[in-house]
């Protein structure tokens, strides 16, 4: 399992549209094969910056999602709302404390 972190920066006036669309698609993304966890965060100091944080079983699962019609629909809608290039990281979780 690994973690995918995506940083997105939006025009402030586009955030409500993004959040409305995310509400519609979040369950579908979470239920994509291999997805084990999905959260959305908003930066406390700059509300124009949002992050998705997701757990995937394998890199192949993430790539299959990225090649899916669902991803194409979500990304086509979302990328029009950005004010900067998105950034993404795939990371291995080393330690968890609960």
C-alpha cells in the first residue's frame, strides 16, 4: 500500500464548484478498485490550496483509476478551475502512530 498526495491550487471563486463536484464523485473515487482511503484537506493559511490524500493497494490500481472514465471526467472538470499547476506525490508510509 502507498499514499498519494495531490496539491491543487484554485481561483478562489472556483472552490465552491470544485467542492460541489467533489461531493458528487468522492464515493466513486473511494470505491475505485484498490482505493482504501480518501480525504480532502484545505490549507489553513491559504484557502485556495486543497489536497487530496488517498491510500492505494498498488501503483497499478492508481494507474487503472487514472486511465478510467471516472478520472477523465473528474480531471477534465477540475483542471479548468486551477490557478497553478497541480503537484502530486506517491509516497510509502513508514510509520503510523495512533
